[in-house]
C-alpha cells in the first residue's frame, strides 16, 4: 500500500488544503499519515480537526511515497524549521513526490529544491520563490518532475489528484 505523509501546522492550517487532497488519496486506497510539531489534535483555520500521529523528527522518508506540506497561515512555522527543510531535501534526493499547497511552497523554496524548477504558490510567497531561484509560473497547479505545487484552496482537489497520479504511476 502506498503511503503519504501530510505535514500540517498545529493551528490555522487551511482546512480544504488538508481534507480535500487527503480524501482524494484515501479514496484510492492510499494510506495518509498526518505529522506535525506535536502529536494529537490539530485545528484548521475554520475549525476542521486533524490528528497528528507523528512528529516531524520521527518521519523516515524510506517509509513513504510522498510528502505533502499543507498551507495556511500556520505553515509559516516550517519556513525556517531545519527538520521540515531537511525532510524536503531527503524526499527529493530519494526521487519521491514532494508537494506543497498555498503558502507552504515557501518551505520548498527555502529547502533549495525549487532552483530552476517551475513552481507556484499563494501570491504572498511569490517573491520568496523567485529569490530562491524558482521559475514562478502563477499557475493554479504546477508539476515539475517529482515536485507538485498549488496556489491555494480552490485547486486542492486537483492537487490531490496530481499527487495520486504521481505516486500511482
């Protein structure tokens, strides 16, 4: 069974950016595990509840097919979090799917993997992507090799479908 880890802030993650791609993946029999900076209940911007069963430092990239960074204001706690940035680099080096939605694209940019790669992000993160060498496209969804980026909640379902396609084939 394929496994994907969702990295989610403990508070104010964007609800739809969590539950829509998770639903798409789980509907296709993909095992989705949620991880954060704490174990237990996580609360989205609009009150959606998620459950973290892993801490970031306990994630072994060899046990997963993809890593997904969920957006929303809370994701800024990962922008300079070395554990979060190293996970991006490790998954990327293993040629596994690395995905982010909304402002979480800044995490990928700060990790260094977006240099000379097409990517998109919520408009507030545009300057960071460009500064870190990404080819910012402003598209709702961007796929460049094993990197999948999306710009916000409106594209969350298609983001999930892109992740599914990337890990299924």
